């Protein structure tokens, strides 16, 4: 599956703040995600991200460089 900047995804496990919804900020070998509950930003490897994502809630703008 392809993921783009601005996509909002639901992860299998929740963040400690109580939400499990994240916005994709950067796509590459690593994904940079922003928690939609508290605003915290984290980076995780692509393989780990693809295993943990449950569904895409909303598609973003899909800007490609």
C-alpha cells in the first residue's frame, strides 16, 4: 500500500495520551508521524510502521517531490 504526507492512519496500539490516530508528516525509509491527540512527533522504520498500521482513515494531499 502507498502512503503519502498528510494521510491520517489508525494504528493497532494506542499512544499513551489515549489516541491511536496519527498524521503522516514524512515518508521514506522511516516514517515521521504526528499524534493527533497530543501533537508528539515520532519516527519509526517503514517495516515497523507497515506492521502496526490498521487502516487509513483519511487521505492527505499526496504531495510528491
